[in-house]
C-alpha cells in the first residue's frame, strides 16, 4: 500500500487508486457519488484529492 505522508499537496485519481488498491474508475465513481471528495483543477477539470480526505476515508474503512 502506498504511503500518504510523502509530501504535502493533492493526489491524482491514479495515486488515490493505488493507495486504496482499487481501480481508477472506482475512485472516479466514488467522486461522482460523493463518497470521496474531489477538487477540479485546471482547464480540463482534472480531479485532485486532498491527502487528509483520503486518510479520513481510510480511517472509516
């Protein structure tokens, strides 16, 4: 399992998928359902996830 404490900042959907050991589409679906909060950045609207939100999600599991 990947570590959350590598550096400050936001995580990509791919990084979150690796941390949670799920497919990237699962992370996207969870964002769509509001299970995991994503922030949209840049002109393409790429998803970014806060390390704190992912840690809280893990703690609830």
